[in-house]
C-alpha cells in the first residue's frame, strides 16, 4: 500500500524545517498579536484557533508547497482576531451583537429545564459537570452557567452566601 511507503530523506528534512519555521513563526505571531490569538474566550476564538491549526498542519505536512500561503493566512487570521478582540473589548454594543450570551442552567439548586433545552445540554451532561465540580447535593449549587465558549461553570458552596451581582451581570437567566 502506498500509504505505508517510507518518506524520502528530502521530504523528512522539508517537514522538519517547515515545522521548526512554523513553530518560530507562531511564537512571533503570538508575541505580536497577543495571547488572545489562541485563547478560547468565545466561540469565534475557538473557530479561529481550529482554522489556524488546520493551516499549520497543512503547512508542516506538505512542505513541498510554499510556506508563504500559510504565513499570509496565519498573519491575516491573527490580525483579524486581534482587531475583533479590540472591537469586543471596547464596545458593549458589538459584544452583545457578535458574541453568545452565557445562559443560566441552574439557580439555587433548581435545574432550569427550558434553559437546558435552549443550550442543547442534557441533564446527564449537567450532572457530569456537577460531579466534576465535586457537588454532593443540588442544594450546594448557587449557579451553573453555560458559558460563551461552550464550557459549563459550576458555582457552589455549603455556606449561605450570595453570588456577587457583577459575576452574573451578563448571564441570561431565562431562555
């Protein structure tokens, strides 16, 4: 089978050089555009990170083609990501229009089934997240939030304390 044919020394060296070059280039891009370039703050950040990973993999795995298209694509995506992050951090209106809103899935021990359905999260997934957070009783749960990144945050305590309002400020409580 061709898929198991050995690589020539030239191809291996091209892959090594491409990998080292792309690695150094990504360090440079991250330094210039900031850490947000590969952060998972929003679903857009995640999508850009996946796209960059695909471009990088292609550039390393097919070094016989020019690295310039990959470099230009990465620089363009990183620049757009930095511009997008600047826009989001400086405009509440842009943030409301462009990003998802965190959704409250549980409040004070009560599961909000309508919100679970809207977020397409099953009760089994919710229970898994509660177990990961070491929740032993639903009454310990102050809030469970489906974040804009797709992560689920569990806020819990045995103490009778309230969550500071600023923490819940942007969370949509009803679907």
